[in-house]
C-alpha cells in the first residue's frame, strides 16, 4: 500500500443525526468534545463576538455628523445655512440636548440585530460588515483554533483519531472531510494488533472511531444537562418552600395585629 493514503468522509458516513445541522464538521466538533454550531455555547460566543464588533463600530461612529445630515435632509435651509448648522450655531444648548437624545436612541437601535429605519445607511452597512467579520472570525477560531496550539476542532478531532493534528482537512464547497494518513497514523487508527489490509478497512475504522467519540460527547452532555436540570429543580423547590414559609409568617404577623 502506497502512502500517504487519502479518502473522503461525507454526511452519509458520519453520524450527522447527532447534530441539528447534518454537517460533518459538527460531528468532528462532537468528536473533539466541543459544541456544535447550533449549540447554545457556540451561538452565545458568536453573538458575544458580534456584540463586541458592533460596539467598536458604534464607538467610532461620528453621531454629530450623522445628526447634522439628518437635520439638513428633513428641514429647509435658514439664513443661508443648512438647517443643522444653523441649529448648532444659534441654539447650541438645545442642539446638544437633542443630539444626545438622538444618539442614545440610535445606539440602542444599533445594538438590535434588526436594521431599523432610524439607522443611517452608512452605520447600517458598517454594522452588517462587522457582524459578518465577527461571525467569520469566531468560526475560524472554533474550527481552526490558534495555529500555534492546534486547538480547533479540526486539529483536536484529528489528534483524537490518528494521534496527529494535520490528518484532517475540510472541503468548504462540499462540506466533506478529507483524510490524509501516513503509515504510522493508519496503524494508530487500526491498533497495533491489526494488520493493514486495505484503504476501505482504514476508512471504516476511522468512521467508527469518529462516530464513537461523537456519541460519547452527546451522552456526556445529556448526563450533564440532566444533572443541571435536577439541580435547578431542587433549587426551585427550595426557593418555593422558603417563599411559602415567608408568606405564612407574614400572614401570621398581620393577623396578630389586633386592636382591643
């Protein structure tokens, strides 16, 4: 057998029913012990990343220029000046108050993920670009990790199966996982006692190993979720009991407030 050997893993072979996306990379995520792209941990991290990116855009946006443009567009010129400029020069105190209120409202709208009509076109475009870049950055960190530490799901799942961190790669167009293996990596997959006979056998064991690791993660997550639900229920029952006791004491105190 010539090395390296290569083969492709698709959603038909990997246990994609474990995920809501049916994506092979999500099976690798589970095999690595990570969250999938539709899990709350991943989504929370992505939205936190997007929130920070939006805040940077907001912090560096010139709201006064945008407010002046808004006034100029919605009002007629006065005394040879654009309406916004006239207002800022002739009623500076009121202009500052109105600018502050307008800015606060705009910032609130800018943090919403629906692009409202109140947001100027340039701010809306910058926020949309920031969202896309932040989402892409978070995906790259999740998928590839730090290249110095090899701590993304692609490297970690590869290491879990083959002992090396560069055995797997990803075809972004098809979503398939490409596997490239040396003789040592093949022997790691099969185990020391099994003789290397065919690429087909190596692929079978690779698929079995990935799916087994992914199923183990799902099982572990299920146990942890059940434990959290039980702890939450226990805490709620305790709080409800304390609330009922406190209410009973309060009622007794009120009933004791008699007058002869």
